C-alpha cells in the first residue's frame, strides 16, 4: 500500500484554497508567509471524507477527513507549511504533494485536545516515498467508522508495523522512543571509537549492548514474552 488512495467520485471537491486563508487562520509569521510563496504554487481541497460522502459514521475524534493536494514550485516542501495548514484546518488532513511528475503522500496524526475545546494536538508529519504521478493508487482501507478509516490511511506512513492492541498514538510514541534510542546507540558507538582506556571501553561496550537490546525490544515488543505487562 502506498498511502495514495483512489478516492470515490462522490468525495471530490477540487476547491482552490487561497494561501491568505491559511496565513490568517494559522497566524503565520512573515517568514512562514514567505516560505509559502517560495514553495507552494497552489493548495486544492481535493476530497472530503465524511458521513454524507462515504456513508461511514463519524467518531468524536474523527468527524471528517480532508484531502489537500499541494502543487509545489520546487522539489521539496518544509514541514512548517504542513504544520500551518494543520493548525488552520479544524479537521484531520491527508496531504498529497505534487512536484513535477512526482507525488508524495504526507500526514500528521492529529487529535482533539483534552485541555482546550476546539484545539487540536498535531504530531510530527510523516511522509511516503516520492513516486510517479502514474503510480497505481490503493483502494481506501476497509473500515466501519471514519476513525478506523483514518488509522488505516495513516498506517502506511508510519515507521513500523503495529503490535496487537496498539493504537496510532501509542505506535507513534514507540516510534519516538526508537528514534531516541537510535541516537543513544550512535553516541555510544562514537564514544567507543574515541576512547582509549580499557576499563572505560568495557563500560561503554556494556552500555551499548544494553541499548541495542532495548532497541530490538522496542521494535518488536511482546515478542517471546507473553504475559509480561
């Protein structure tokens, strides 16, 4: 699955969104406005996935899913622009980025804030690989609610496979822990290469082995340890 989906015709909107609307809603700084001008040619609200267009019930966290198609002026797009759009749009957003003959899927997990009504918590943006615009699109994931559909649509963009009983937010938290552990391993390996004292090298070897074991467990939690909390 590519995270590029074949959306049903009844979901199509194809409405151009003025950049000024995003600026104003996101309270964009001058620097961010300039980045929009440099990097974005056009923003199109391409599809609306909602109870009335898909005949799927909404959930409290996922009332609708919007699909935005961004035509780029160059070959790349800064995450600050995606963050600004997600801040400006009070719904879940899936992005398609178009650069020449290439296309890339992108999205951030987004959920309503527990602390402030009407506010959203936006996680880091995830991206698929750049592909040809002619790439065959996948059908939408099978789902019984818009909430389940949203999780299914995000899944191909996430850095590792889920484990049993793991929701999207837990999976993303595990991904962040894995990244942090990768950095720790790289730092220990660097220290080990520079260190000349034998006793310190022994200590570092032990720390590295422990970190690598923790890293492997994070990637595949509960493997071979059934019954462990």
